[in-house]
C-alpha cells in the first residue's frame, strides 16, 4: 500500500518535471513564474464551478497550454508588469494579448475529441 502511494507520488512528480522541462527553447518566463502560474491556474480551474468534475483533468492541459503560449509572447519583465497591471485593475495592451490566449487553450483542453 505504501509502495503504491510512493509510486503514485513519484509518477506525479515525474509528470510535473516533464511538463516544466518541456518548456520550449524560446521560453521567456522564469521557471518560478511558469511554476507559479501553472499552480495558480490549476487551483483556480479545479475549483471553478463552470468546469464539470468529469472535465477537471483537462485543467492540466489548459494551464500548461496557456503557460506555453505566454512563453512565446512575453519575457520575464513583461510578465511581471502584466501581473502588476492586472492586480491594479489596469487594462493594458499586454493584458489584452494575454487574455487572447485562454480561448484556444480552452478548446484544446475541454472540447470533445
């Protein structure tokens, strides 16, 4: 039983590492930004009442997709500025660009196959 639990934890850890290691060569967010974004996104997605329980496994695909797309568009400083502007309620061009990412990732993660 304990062995099965540890194998399960190891498998989850390995999956997380592979997701983070799969960051494209042109990745521009820091590892911490990317990890924090994915963790926050997963927490929010899994608690979202508009995401049915049966579709919640798609949250992983969705959050990694948004992080990958953000990597292509923003560098570390831009992402920090987006976070600050968003927290302050400012609507900037970069926030608008960031807000264009979720719809395609939503389709990728949650559309019937």
